């Protein structure tokens, strides 16, 4: 307890398998009518974060954390932003460093353990706003960041205003999730991430010429990229050490605010402890829902502008 029985049964008929459930929404889904107002805020290490707001004068706020190489412009962020703004919430969709169009100032970029930036965003929203309640929603990597942020309460504390959270398609066991990108069709996802990250490192090398990008175009493996770039840039000796540090799984047992994790059983990027059944059984604050279908950040519904996971997020956080 609490393991949650899912009411999501199957997507529309043409979403024939887990990869189509993952890819079609990513490529084709559009959310209209979300008008952001951007605010750039400073970080404690003299960098900046771009926060995109939907403000309606409400006293409740949803903070959304996006996935790897995503941003506030992604369909899954805009879907949540639109749905919540229609139901009495303000929304703050923040962009990780280098994401959504602007290179950051510092040498580091971002990663799955960038809960320190989420903390900066939440504290800024509470300090500058008049919100009585703040809830969190994280998608994929953003789900991992959100879970880690909550699990760090004993070290950094949590504002009283932060009440609940939802993590969607979250790689609760990052080490196992990263390994899936080397297998079969999943290599397509890995290559997509790799190409975008290589482009960013090349731009980062223009800011910091000591970053050696000679031969970067020959790197075909995401783990090798992390070994050569992600790990050392963020202060780690190896990709293995980097993944271990970024893994949200050890923080789950420390969470003391109610959290709903929605991870589809057929998610091509989630295996093993990405479905943290034993933790959910022992921690009453972890509500784990494992639909049989949904893919990775899919959960499409027939004749609906919003996905099952978005509606379920509203239901859980609005309760």
C-alpha cells in the first residue's frame, strides 16, 4: 500500500504498440491556447533559469518540470499548463539550463539530479508570489528531478506550501533506464538524445574552449558521450558514477509528501526498479500506478484534448 489500480486501459486503436504510443504524440500532438509570460531568474551560482508562467491570479500553483532535451514548449507541458489553468491554478513551467533555446552562462548544463534548480524555482515562486499551495508535476527526467527534490527534505527542507506531486513516466531507476537505450529500437531514442546533446556541447565549447570537441561527431553511444562530456563537466569521474549520483531511486523512501507515480508497464525506457513496488508498499506517501499501456509520456485518449496522465494529475493534485 498504496499501489493504485489504473483506470487507463488502452489508447486509440492506431496506437498499436509501445513505440507508436511514445512516438506519435511526440511528433504530432499540438496544444493551442497556452500563452506564456517568461521570467528569467538568477541562480545561486550566477546562472539563470527561464520560467514560463500562466498567471490567472490564483492562490494555488503548479510547477512543471520537463523531460530530457525538452522544455516548456513540449506538448506534455502545455497540456498540463492548459488543463490546470482551466481549473483554478496558476502554472510555472521552468526550463532546465540550455533547454528551450538559450545557452546558460556556467560551464555545467543540466541533468537528472538538477533538483537544486527546481529548488531555486520553487523558492522564487513562493517568495515572490502569494501562493497558499504549491504542487509539482514532473515528466520523464523531470519526474526524477521532482522525486529527488522531495526526497532531499531532510537535507534541505521543504516549504510548507509544497503539498503534493506527480511523476509521469519517471526513470525511478536511472541506471536501468539508461541501459535500455542500447537495446533494439530504443537505440532510436538514444540517438535522438545524443544528437541534441552533442550540438549543445559544441556550443558550450565556444564558451569554454578547453572543452575538447574534436572527434565528437564520431561518438555513436550515449554512455560514451556521458563518459567523455556529461560526467567530467559536472564533476564526476565516469559515466557510471554520474548515473549513480543522478539516480532518484534512493530518495523515494525518504519522501514525506504524497506523490503519485504513473509509469506504464509497456514503457520502452522503464524496467526493473523503475516500477518501485517495494518502496510504494513500505512508504505510505508513494502512490504507484502502473497502467498496462501508455508508452513513454503517451497515455492518449480517444476524442480528448488531454491525455490520461494529465487528467489523472489534475485529479490527484486537485483532491
